[in-house]
């Protein structure tokens, strides 16, 4: 009887420990992803700056770089290097550090926010709102479709949460 009780207690302790360990892993994996994303974006910014200092249009500079960087993976393709160059042209080092630019996934930043924004101010607004509201890439795309920035310019006093409810309701009706 005592052995069964001890085994039950051990199993309960084991399951509690297992859950704590899983929570710790998930929490720290998420933290690691933020650090990795931040380092990656800063690396892309620096590469873009280097490209912008040296490139001469028509010289195939970026094509040559892409070819010579093949060993580092497809993240350094011709298209990706052009994006890095564009990114470095668009932002200053101070802006990257003072806005949550490095906290937004690269693909969301480049293929959604930078490509769809009509101005630098709009871009910064979407970056800040994406970080503040923890929007996923698809949510950022929905915010663009619903013209969230334009709505903000019309009525800046309305909270973003109120606008999100309104935007989501309108998009569901479409």
C-alpha cells in the first residue's frame, strides 16, 4: 500500500516537473527567436549599408555578391540582397534602434509593411502598431486592406483596439 502511494506521488511530481520544463522550453524558445530575429535584421541592415556604399548600378555588384555568398544559404540571394539594400536606404540606424523594427519578422517587415506603405511615416506607424498589438503577418495584411493608417489619420483619438474590432467586422462582411 505504501509503495503504491509513493509511486502515485512520484508520478504526480514527475508530471508537474514535466509541465514546468515544457513551459520553460517554450518561454525560452520564444525569447531566443526574438534575439535571433533582432540579430538577423541588424545583420541585414549592415549588409544593406555595405552594399549601398559600394554598388554602382549596372556593375552587377549585387549579382556578384549573391553568387559569392551562395555558401551562406538562400537568405543571400540576389533578391534578398536587393531587399537588404532597400531596407538600409529606408531606415537610419537610430530609427532601427528607437522603433521596434528588429522585433518584427523580416518577411512581414519587407514583404508587407515596406512594400505596401506609401510613406516612411506610414511604415513606422505599421511597425509600431504591429509590435504593440502583436499582429501576425496576416493581421498586418488585413490592417492594410482595411486602411488602418488612413483611418488613424482621420481619427487619431480612437483606440487601435476599437478600430480593429470595426475593421474585422467590416472585413467579415465583405
